[in-house]
C-alpha cells in the first residue's frame, strides 16, 4: 500500500509538471528590466487593441515574469515579455524593447569595439558625454569589468560598444530618472519649432532639475538655462554692430609740465 501511494504521488507530480510545461507557465523570475523608450503595454500578447491605459516611460524599471513566443498571422514569431509594473498591473511588450539596466555617464569614458582596449574605438564614441543615458546589453569580467552599452534616439547620435565599468558609469535609479527628464526637456527647449507653452513647460522642468537633482545632471540643467537666459550679460561681440564701435573710456587729461 505504501509503495502504491508513493508511485501515485510521483505520477501526479509528473502529470502536473507536464501540464504546466504545455501551458507555458514558468515560475516568476524576479528579474528586473528597463524600458528603452516610452511605450504602450498590451493586456493580451500581440494584440495592439488590448492596450492598457498607461505607458512605460524611458528608463522605467519593471519586473520580468517570463518570455513568450508569439506567431502573428504574417511574419516571423516575435518574443514578448510578460512584465509586472509598479502598482501590480501586468501586461506584454516586445522583449527587445527592454534592456537589462539603464546607466548614466557621469564623466568621460572611452567606447571600444570589444571588451579590450586593443580592439579600437567604436562607432559613436564621440557621443559619450556626461549626462548621456545608455542601456546595458552585456557584461564581461574576463579582463576587469566591462559593460556593453547602446544608446541614441536616432542614427545621428547612435552608439554601441564596450566601456570599462568605472566611476564614470552610474546605475543609480534617481540619476537615471533625472537624466531622462533632462534629455526630454532639452529636446523641447532647444527645438525652434516648439510652441511657447511647450518651451515654458520645458524651462520649468529644467529649473526643477537644477534645484533638486544630483550632479552632473543638475549642472547640465543649469548650463542649459544659463545659455538661454534673457538676463545673460551680452558680450562685446554681441553688442557690436557693423560700422559702430563700442564706447571706450575717456582718457584722463595729463597734467601740464
């Protein structure tokens, strides 16, 4: 009887495991991912009409539940990530839209083609400046700490390569959030086609960043506001007009004899 109960228990475990495997269910991974850009979230996998009434912000951290393959009516299969958003809601986004982590450059860094200083400088290395947001693709510890990163919102400012994991790289969530806000505000503030209302809102955001954010983001926001300040003193080259020389101080009369 005892042997029978043990055998029955094993069979039940096998059947249960088999059912879970067929349904595609897996244990929660408890891994985190970040959104590469602002995006919508689907309630149903692969169904754009099932969008949740929310959007992930660039750099927003989510919990990765599992990865599922979805075969659309046309085209190749697409991998979707089931994610849990802060507040408890769950939904699907294309897995490629998420990165392992977001980072911010806090100082100067060199971008290499591979995790070795002998591999040569990578494309877009000149785009790596303090305050730039990038996303972590891979890590390598065979020769110190190396991080493969990618960034840029278009072909003009795109970069991808390896950097040394040093003090010039930060994964601090507060710093990443501030850097994303700075990036979005400057995009509007420096856009000549933006409306006055939009520019005023962007200026307000920059002012808040310079008052409440850590360096180097605070400093970059202050510099952006200073460069566009209407109260900024004009330099002699700005005052000088063609054919008109700036006034010179009068020469003091020399005493006679």
